[in-house]
C-alpha cells in the first residue's frame, strides 16, 4: 500500500500521481508502440479498430460519464465525421474559382471532420439544453434518425445506399491508411484525445461538467453557466466522436448509411456503461469489450448445440444480457472491477469487502429540479 | 445605503402565494436570520435571491445593484453564495474538487488553454488551490481533503457545503438551516463558525434556522415569516416575546 504525502499543489494537478504511473503507463505505451512489429496484419487491423472505437468512447464518456447527459445518438456524429472525411479526401468539394473539385489533404480534412461534427453537436446541444435523462436520450435518438435519413437521401453528396468509396491516403509512396502507419496514426490521435480530456477534467470546465452531473442547482449557484458548459460538452464530445468517425471512414474504405445506425449508437452507450461510467479508463475497457464480444461469440458458436447457435438475435441478446448484469452487479463496469482487483492486491491480506460499499444518498431535494 | 434590500418581494405558484410582499434590509456585516413555521416561505426567499425562481413582484438590490433580473449563474460572481437545506454537494467528487468548484466564478480561462493545460492555466490552478487551502484550514477539513463526499458523514458534508460557499469569496452568504441534522456539539461548532465568518472574514450572513438557541447566539436581526407574510421583526429576544409569533408557532 502506498501512502501519498502531499507537499506541493503541483502534486494534486500532475497527471502521474506517483512514480508507479511512469512504470505502468510507460510499459503499456511501449507495448502498443512495439505491437505492429511482432503482430500479424489482422491483429494490427483489430488494434487499429480498437483505438478508433475507444476514441469515440472517450467522446461519449465526456458527455454521458462526466456531464451526465446520456446521448442515444452518437452514431450520428460518428457518421458526420466519416462522411465529411470521405467527401473531402475522395470526391473533393467544388469551390469557387477552381476548375476541379478540391481534394483536401488529411491534415486539413480530419480537423474539419471533427469541427463539422462539433458544430452538429452544438446544433443538437442548444435546443435540448433543458432536457435531461430519458427525454434527452429520446431527443438525441431522434436526431440520430434524422442524420441517418439525410445520409441515405442526400445522394448527390453521400451517394445514398449505393455507398461512397473512401480513397486511401498516401504520404510519398507509403500508404497511410493501412497496416502499421494507420495503426500509429490512430494510436497517436487517441493518445492526444485522452491527454486533452485529462487536461479538461483537471480544469474549471471539467469540474463544472462533473458539478452539473451531480447537482445542477448547486453548480448554478456556484457560478457555473449551465447552458455554456453543456453546449461545450456536447461540442467536444461530438467533435471527438467525429474525429473517430473520420478515421473509421478510412478503416472501412467504403461508407454506406447502414454503418451508422441506431444500433451503433447503442453499442457506444453499452461501451460507456460496461467499460465503467465516469472514467476515461472505462472508455478503453469498454472498447475492448465491444470489439471482443462478437468475436468471442463467433468462437463460442462452434461449441454450442446447433439449435442455440443458429438462433437469430443471439448476439443482441447476449449484449443486452451482459449490459443488465453489469448495471445490477457492477455499476462502475469493468474499470470498477479492475479497481477492486488492484485494491485487493494492494491491501493483501487484509482486503475488506466493504471498502467499495457506498452509502445511499441522504434525502435529496427534488423540488428544485 | 443598505447592503441588501428586498422591496415588496412576492412570488406565486399558481394560486399559492409562497412569498407575499416581504420587505427587509440587511446591513453590512450583520447576521440576519429568517425564522418561521414550516411552509412559511423561508427557503423560497433564498431561491428568489439566488435567482433560481423569478419573483412575481418586487425588487432586490445588492451592494447598490439591482439583482432582480440577473441570471442565476451570475449571482456567485456578484458576491452571493449559498448552502442548501438538504445538502447539494457533488457526490462523486472529493472534498477538494467540491471546494474548487466554489472557485468557478473566479476562473478566467478559455477552452483551448484548458485542453492544452498551458503554464498560465497551471498558475491559476495553484492560486485557486491556495485559496481553497485557506478555507480548509478555517473549517478544519484537512483530514477529509481527499475523501469522496459519498463516504462522509452528514455532519461533515454540512461543513463542506459551508466551505464550498466560502470558496466563492462571497460578500453575502446564505445559510439554509445550517444546524439541521447536526448534534449538539456540531451545532455549537457551527455557531462559532458563523460568528467567525461574520467577525473575522467580514462576510454578511443571511440564514434560515429553526434552532432558537443558535439563532439567539449569532443573530443581530430576526425576521419572522408566516404563510409568506412578515409577522415580526427585531432582535432575537424581542421576537421570541412577540405574542403574534408565539401564536403562529404554538396556536392559541
């Protein structure tokens, strides 16, 4: 067990709380950087996909986990990011004074994809400022349906259900959007997004977000501008998810509206809840879960009796079942379980089961809400 | 020139007149208490001052400024902080983080410097922490600094909420039943702190309180409300001997 004696305010602010952080996260970084050199192509692809989904997860985590605004429509922002990237880098955009449509380099198109998604986040964020809980979930759900419909009907830009081919990107002769280079691009952007999120969470706006999650009325009395912070949270969350979408476009290579349905919004929400709501670690763990489960089920099918294995709807059922189990038995998800295991070994042999028991909240005034 | 003044303050919820034409004035540096039976409109007045509710009628002036139409999030930076009757802390955060939220009205940062956590940002954070540390020292909260609110007993939460209000560096602090749910010893501590807040920190106190022992110990002026109307006004002793007040509490 390590006891921290704080002698400096910087110790509070620092990301690495003690020297152990450098070892554990340094090792992790070393492993993911070295991975492409000893993994096969398929696994590199899977890891890349993991980074992309984890990035979208971080985006939704900022909104759902830290600001307490549950969105059922994040596939929309994911889709906006993906289509923006595809249109900017493949078809190009006809600009005035240019004879041919302008094709953007990825250093410009990717930030633009994130900005477009963030703007969409503001557009949905402002009208639903007064909604919370289930009403907000429904409003974002409706928004996602609208975007899905636009993606399939606006054929001049998105090609509708025929689909849109996404060109590969090249730097010199090396292809950026495949194999190890793409792996490093996604890893780098994911690390960047996580670092920015950590920075945000240790700053006034991040604290204001958490304050809104726990008690809107007292956050307001402390001088938090609810409308502004909520809109910021929406924009940031949508922007990060949009950036993930832009990467996803290159991962898929071919976009159609079917890739951005309500089911994907749900998958992102499951990611956040199963991974561990209210922690950035949770977004990474959740991404692993969401990616590994269908593959695990596919392997499992070989060992199940045919009658069960061939039942349609098996996968969504298991998905939902695990979600319910997690909510009931481990509200803080995989990350919560991870903390408990870590604590067990730190405290060995005197681990107390009650350490993580939380008291029920005292009377909470409902009048002001 | 009075420090805080409410003139003809009124609010209706449908047909219910929760507050009905209340006038009072608070002088700088005094402790002003509002008492009254349940449902008299005491907390409603607090919610009117912190602008959670819009008043139907009347005006409020604070420090020479009309605050009747100020948006609720701007109240804190004008110098009015408050606590809540049933404790509205940020449950899933540590004591330190709760107190830092109290510094929110003093932070002047933009999103980009936050995302990059620039050196000036770090400097501002350290300055906030120094202020918060003063409050932690003042209220003897060192021991609970890193604890999560969910793990704290009720009495400590009450003190943390007071601390969070103090972190905004207010000129006027609104305390909604500071002693409710506290034992005798904790109530005694609370009364010392209220006295210190008034005398050492020079903060004007407006409170709602039921414990008459605490009220007579710390208050300079007492306003009695009943059914949203003013019933009596004066020093704690005067008010306790007022026949109208006795009638409102005990019946005839």
